[in-house]
């Protein structure tokens, strides 16, 4: 276990500030005048390999991959005063106060209002299972919004939430946790002051959030974030309004592209038609014609995976990049017929290949799959998990070669027929039961390759 109980010297390292503690080094960046980055370096290597940041002030192994959408900025100016009991880092609009015994970090805005305060003893910890934990001071009238896709009430005060994205079709809208989208970002809004602050934990590992559900009389009311792997890497985003936080958060992680016009209309979607024994293409066309007859202005159709359910050694199975020609006799003609009706078709594709997939050996030869973890031999050293229809292999998109092969399969199996939209489905990888070991292995291999 590691617990940051006391702090030591704070040093200006040019682009960031280094904070010594009894347990680990922390680093603080003034990324902008309104965004702070606070990172506790439990892993010790300070590796930068983000796929989610579109604005940085440091070099990253993913800079080449993200070159078309990543903006490099200089850290904002700030001044350090380091003393025996506390250090103060004063920026243009934010002030960081580092109390050394007991250790905690507090952040104030330009008006002197407290935006964030760590909980002494609990703030930066690694438990006996090597999970990293961060605890923040909260108040009884705080509200919490965000966390990606979640069931239940919008305000997550006094809620406990797991972040482990999974395929949760048919979920309970009030109780099911987790759902599909893993976004470790939330906004804390105080009812009294109407002041908001954003918290983005920059980590893709599975984690959980306890938003005041847990209470201990020895400490102030608090929330906690606990991650199964990776550093505590917090981007603290000042408001004071929710609108300003969202604007700055999307500066950090990317803004949505303009939606295509068709996405604003009614999109038909059904597993029924693509699962028919034959002539699914005609059935979908009849459905679209019926919407026209009834005056329903349909603009798109989400094509579920029945279109690629083909005969295998184990019966009919869903195999991405194939076509069931009993169901869709002539894909090119069908796409053309849908386009004449003003419909954008979005076929479903999945990031995993069943062991009975006709393209499996070809893809294995191209090195497209995730390796097995150290304690699971898998199949020929590859990670095996459950997909729709049985066991399969997981596509490893961290490799440039895999991404290029994947693009070519999309072109050959879909785009050449007139497809202009893709529906990425089942991207949660939740059936990989030892996924943490596997992704840790891939990260370690990537670091060694540098």
C-alpha cells in the first residue's frame, strides 16, 4: 500500500510543478488558465499515450496518430512560492495551495472561492490490490452530473457507480450498472453557490465512483474515485458555469463533428428484418415504402448483424465482413434502392471474430488480434472471449497495421457496395474476462518497443 500522508519540496520544472510526498511524486500542470492537471505517478514511468486528449502541453506516443486532431499548447504561466508548511502556485485565474502535513491539494478561483479540496489521508492512495484512489471534499448540497451513460436519476449524489462498459441490451433503466459508455467525467454543481467545477479522470481502466454514499466521521464528507490500473490523472476544469466547463472539457477531449443531415431524422432499426430466413432486403424496402405511404419522414436505417449471419461449421453465425446472400441477394443493388428512397443505411460491424469466422486464419496471419494474458494461454497465444454466437478473438486496434487492415476490410465488404455509414457495435470488450491483464500486457509491450 501507498498513502500520501506528508508533502515535501515543490519544484518548478518548467512546464509543470513537481510535488514530493512520502509515497509518490505528483505533478501539476496549468494546461490553460482554467484547466489544471494533477497526476499522482504511481506507475512511476509518466508514460504519455493518450487516445482521448485533443489538447496537450507535452509529448505523447500517440502524437503521430492524433496529429490531425491534436493541438499542442504551452502550459499557462504561474508563480511558485514554496514554504515549510505549504506551497502556493498562483496562475492567472487559478491558485493551487499544497498543504504538507497532512498532505492535501486545494484549488481556488480568482475570486478566492474554493473549487476543489483533497481529503487528507485519503486523497492519493494505492491499496493492497494496487488500485489507485482519490478522495475529494464535497458538501451536502452538491449535485453531480455526467459519468457517461448511466441509469437512474440524473443527479448522482450519494450514488455508487461502476465504470466497466458492457453490452447491456434490455437493461433496467433505473438500476442497471454499468451500461455502454465509459466516460470518467462529471460536473459538481453546488445548489447554494450555483458554482460548478469539472472532474475528468484521464484513464481508460475500469473504475468506480462513490459520490458521498460512503461516510466516515473521521473525515469531512467526501467523494472518491478508484481505478483498477493507471495513475490518478485528474484534469480539474473551472467554470463557474456548466456551459463554460463543457466548452473547456471539449477543448480538452474533442468536440463533436457536425451531424449528417440524416441523423436528425427518424432512423428505422430492427433485428427482425435482417433475421428473416430469406429476402430480408425486400422486407426492409417494404418497410421504408410503408413509412412513405404513412407520411413518416424516415431518413436512415440501422442494419443489425443478421445481414452477416452466414453458414459456418457450427451453423448460422454472425461474421463481420460477410453477407448472407439468401437474405440480401445483391447488396450493391439494395444499397442503391435504399439511396433512391433517401435512406442512409448503417450496417452493424463488430470488433471481434468468432473462432468459426471464415476470415479468422487470414486475420491471424496479419497479426490483428490481442495476445492472451500471462495466465491464459488462449488460442495460439491469442485472447479468447465470448461474442454473439460463441468464443472469438479480439481485434487489437492499438496496432497501426491492424487499423490499416480493418479499413481495407470495411472497403471490400461494405463501401464497395455503396455503404456510406457504419454502426460500430459491441465495442465494450466486456466478455474478455482477463482484459486488464491483456491490455496491461499490450501497454508494456508498447513501452518496451520505444
